[in-house]
C-alpha cells in the first residue's frame, strides 16, 4: 500500500480538482422558473443568545445563515465565562465557526472552519495556595484548537461517491505558579486525514441493502516540552465496511454489520513494549431489531471498539500507552406509543487497558492504563402523557462496576454510581410558555485510592433538583433556569482518602434571552 504521506498529497490534489469541476456542472441543473417573491433572492436567518448566571457565569452567542439557490452560508461566534464556586477557578472560552455548502443535481461540495480558545485558571484547594495565586496570577492553562475541512460528493445512479479532507491543530500551554517562580509546559499537535467513501443503495430478492466502503488515511505529529524538543510522528490507514439489511415483512427485521481495521506506524524508538498488538486494531459492530407488534420492538447489539493514546504524556516517558479495548453487549425492548411508552435494556461492558489521566502521579499527572474492568447493569425508562399539556419521564438504572481478574477485586469501582433514579415533569402551555423540572438521586459511591484499595470511604447519597421556565414572545425567547435548587452540598471528586475533596456547584440561577429573525 502507498505510504500515507504520499497518498495524502495525491488525494489533496484530486479533491481540489473535483471541487473546481463541480461548479462547472451547475449549468446542467434542471430548475423551475423562479417567480417574483418566491424566495429566489435568498433567505437570511439570524440568532442572538445571551445568558447571565450566578458564580460569575455569562455567555453570548451570535449566528447568521443565508440560503440562496442551492448555496448555504453559516457563521457563528460565541464567548463564555464561568467563575465557578472556588476562588481562582475562572474559565474563559471563545469560538468562531464558518461554513459553506453548494447543492447541485449531481452532488454537493463545501467547506468548514472553526477555532476554539480556552483559558482556565486552576482551582485553589487551600488558603496558602490562594496567596500564591495572588502573587502569580499567570498560573493558568491555555488551549487552542483549529479545524478545517473540505468535501466533495457525487451521485452516480444508486452510488454516492465522496471524499473529505480535514486538518486539526491543537496548541496547549500550561503555566504553574511556584514559590520560586513559574514553570511552563507546551504541547502542539497536527492531524491531517483523508476519508474517501463509496455508498450504494439497492435491493436483492426483496431485501433492501445499504452498503458503505471507505478508507481513512491519517498523519499525526506532536511536539511537547518546554522547547518542543520531544517530537513524535504517527501514520495510520484504516479500511471500513458497513452493511445494513432491511428485510421488510410483518416483523420488519433489520440487521447492521460494521467492520474497521486500522494499522498504525511509528518510529521504532516510540513503539511500546507490545508493539505488534498496538499497531493493528480492529473494531466491529453488530445490531439487529424486530418489530414484533405495532407497539412492541426488540433489539440486540454487540460491539468492540478501540482507542489509541494520541498524547504520549505518560508515566513511561513519551512512549504511547497500550491500546484500550471496549467490548459491549446490550439487549432491550420498547413498548408503547407517543402517549405511553416503556423500555428496558440490559447491558454489559468490558474494558481492557482503559486509558485514564491519573492526577495522583505527581503535580502534573500522567496518562496510564488501568487493569481490566467490567460494568453490568439494567436500565428502565418510562414516559407517559398525564394530560394534553403534561408529560412525565422516569428512569432507574442499576450498575455493578468492578475490576475483573484484579488483585484488589471486591468493592465497586470508585466514582461509578451503583444506583441512579431520575424523574422529570414537562408542561407545555399556551401562548408559547413551557416548564420542566426534575429530581435526580444517586446512591452512595466509593471514592479515593482506588489503585491500592486502601480506602473504603464513600460519597454520601444525594438528590439534586433543577427546573426551567421558557416564554416565547414573538421573535424573543426568555428563559429562567436553576440547578441544585435545594442547595444540596455534595461532592463528586476526592482523589485522596478523605482528602482533596472538590465540592460540586451550589445552587445556581440563570436567566437568558434569545432573539431569532
């Protein structure tokens, strides 16, 4: 197979040639004659949104779109700030999104671009650290993402032929305040991906078929460290196949099969200990469903997926971690209609070499692999219309999470709720008014020192209440929302045993306004 960099170069030229050829075909479109006032001049829509809340939270967003004669243009800009409840914890985010698409009789083509910037000040867990932050306010984490993509899609009979080229760049800088000064850590990465696809719709012996074949060619590089001296390059190529069969008939059986095989290539110096296992990854997905009755359907699915460490910031230097593998199975049934419905699903999940970020390994923390674990559970959901304007949703979920074949097997995995129950009430009134409120209850769960199983302390069981009221007045939409309305004091993270406890947000009220034109 052709090396990934050469393939990307050739494919980029092909994509540009296709993009240039598509507009030339626009003259072949068969369009009805336009009448005065039928929208041929184009339609412009806009949306402006602003929110203000407790804890120093506010956000502003503006979006604009225009549709005209098969062309769509979109632009959006957003700014967000969240002060949170803890001193020193301030989060800023700014984003810009642009996109365009042209639709023709033979297909479509377009592009998109966006940029995201974030500034995060660290939380201050202790009073001495607050004084340190006051002396060194530059202690923060800066993160930037830039993405751009372009695509071309052609229709040839029952075939869809398409190709997409995308690029993503990440930049991260962390400043850590210390008694003797501040240290700095930098990270940057660039990923280019080419994704050609071919899709076919057909019928074989009365069975509807939907077939898709594709390739993913990717090249990725990363620089990290104070001077960018740590560098790593990675290439991958993946083949994917998806087949969906619709049999029709009384029970309308459907079957879906998906396969993906990916090969990774690294410099020999960067290979992990189990290089052969890491360089070849496989994923698959098998799903089926039956409509046993107009109001009863059943389904079953099994899947296997993988995840590869693309950071390299691990406790073993900059070598990549072992590949994570997830195996899932689920069976379920749904009964009812729009007025009343109930569903039940039984699921199981097994994780091998799970990739997590462990904050306990030094000040900065490192990524690492966990021992094999599994999560088995059942979930029941019901929805019913109490009256023409009222609806009630209820969910109950029970999960048993534990390590599998592990020396410290026994108690539940930390921070995985064993029991979760929620109830939500919806009301849709007249004159554009609506309201919903809910309560969620979590059973006590373990936390802290999960790697050596030396702490059996628990997060106490708690319930939280939230609500939202919306009123529409012409082009305006006004909203009042609140979370943790009972001001329940609880916490959801405690890396140590009865120490380093981080509280969740206290009661918070938010007001917002949206104008659409």
